């Protein structure tokens, strides 16, 4: 049996599923709001309870007779989560009577024949526990009274989770397995609404129903993690909400979703900026690339929907010229043309990500680096003034992920601002570093710095 049990959190809209999810994993991960239907995709995260590694899955609210396309997709997502789970936490609102949606969820759960932990949420004070006994009509026995927002009853819930997974014969990971963790590459997908981020992840994992795909902008609200193994390498794909122009971003859920998208850059290794090849490059696209650069992450520019573009090398060359003009500050970012819909070139994103990770971890020996820099600084000497003449002394690579260099110059204070760019261009031409920023810190000799 897989040592990692999967537990799905289900229930009707707005009963506090995402709040409970966030509470169990110990951080704000899923978007929560008073508006019903905030969660749409399945969101998963691993959590340790008493050394058991559990995959926790948050789902969208189950509604009786959902008819709109998006709502139907949400129901499908929830049902898939129930099917794939080993245990289900069924959340109801203790402050309200049972609704037709609660009974609809209960019917689905009964058919699954999986262990069910009934949880009455929003018991914010002890007196409210008396209100939970009408839940017996659901047929799942006595619920566990909790308040996810106020941390009430969480220990009781965790004890019930442990009791249930032990009955299913799950075992704690052995120390050797627990300690050996394969390096995982975190890839964050960012772009404007409808650029095809969710479609790309679905294509990569070959699951058309993992993330909801729709022509309606704003379908994705949470930053959603999906793990994938390809060619024995492990990846975590982070899907994010579409980013519109600042003036078009509404307050509340969308604003927080966009903020979460940008925060996802911080926990990624590589950022994939997804662009609709049929749309003009917008300020949001440049903003995303700037955020990736500031966060010192690897960057790939992926042009999607090539199935709808004009064919021919000439058209692609024209697009490449446009991209070069729009993104002059990241000339080192590789460009890949893909079709998420037709699964064309999609795995090239993973291949390029692997290459970028190698480039980010590349280290140049000090002797070799200094020999090379002596050559290029002699070939093109830095401009000098009548009084002071800058001269390269020596250099060292001081860090990786991303690569960072310190270069010492005599009279560094009069070095022209364009000279570091010349040095970077030549370092890249010689050593690569494709897909990742590199940093050059220019410093003067110690005695010069003391004088300053």
C-alpha cells in the first residue's frame, strides 16, 4: 500500500473547506472568501501528522443540480477527488440547518464507500455544539465539532484522521525513505487570463480534468500545485490566476489571487511566462518577466496556441523580433513555441527547465574565470578619465542559484555604467547561463573602499 494516504475535504459551498485546508497544512494556501464557490480546481498539499505524510486535497463546493458549465466542472473535480481519496472529510456548517446541497454531497460520499469523517465547522463557542445534532440525518454518525478559523477542535480532528488511516493499514514512512527526497524543480506558470496555463498543465500530466479549463477569464483562482515525474525527474507545476492590467483587477478574491500568483514566483525555480501567440504583448507580460528577474528565477517565454498562428518560419522570426524588442531586459530567456491544446512541444518546457537548473548550478573555476576576464578586459579596456584609469584586478564566483560574481577593479568608482553589461554579455557568450539571471558585483580594492 502507498505509504502516503490521500484525504479529500468536501462539502457544499462556503462551509469552510479551504479554511480547514489552510489550518491543517499550517499556512494560507487556498483562497478563502465569503463568496460561495471561491475554490474551483482541486488543490493539494502534503502535511505531516504524527510522522504520517498525508496528501490533503481541497475541492470546490458540491451543489445539487449544478447546470452552468463552470459549476458542472467543479462538481466533476470534486467527484474525482472523492474517487482518488482514501479518506474523505465531509464538512458541514454548524450554524445552519442541513440543505439540499449537504444531502447531495452525502449521496455522492455514500456511493464512494470510502471512510468518511464528518466535521461540523464554525462551532466558534462551546454552546454552539448543541446545534450539530441535526446532522445525524445525514447518516454518518456524530460529527467532530470544530472551528477552523479559531483552531477549536483541531486536535480531535487530527486524532480521528490518525485513527482512520491506521485502520486502513497505512504505515509511517521508514526513516530511510523519509530522509531521501529527490530534488524537485518548481515551475511557476504565469500569464494573462486565457493564455492557456491550466491547459498546459493538463497536457503535461495527460489529465484533461485535473484543472478546469474554460473560455471564461478568471477560471483559476488559487495557485494550484501539481506534481509530475518525467524522464525520472520530479517537477512541481504551479498554476496561477490570470494577471490582468492593474486597473482591471477587482478587489477581493481576484486581487488576492493575483497577489498569490506573484508570491508563487518566490517558491519557484523556473518561471514560465505563457503568452497567447494571437494576442499583442501587453504590459502585464513585461511585469511578470520583471518580477521573475527581480526574484532571481529562471525564465522561459512560452508562446502558446501556435496551432492558430500562421505557418512558416518567417512568421516565427517576426514573433521572435517582437519578443526581443518587448523584453530587452531578459535577452537570455529562451523562447519556445507550443500548443497546449494539441500537446505540441509542451514537454520542451520541462527539457528547457532541466537545462536552466544546470545553468543555475554552474560554477566556474576561479583561475579559468580570471584568465578569461583578463583577455576580454585587455581586448576592450574600460574607458578612463584624465585623472583615474579603471583596471581589472581579479574576480571570483561567490554563489550559484543564480550564479553571482564579484569583480575587483582598481579605480572602480569611475567605471562606466555600460561596462558591466559588456562583461556579462561576454561571460554569457563563453559560458552560457541560458535561462537564468547572473549577477556581477563590481568592487574597488580594499584600500579604495576604506577611503570612500
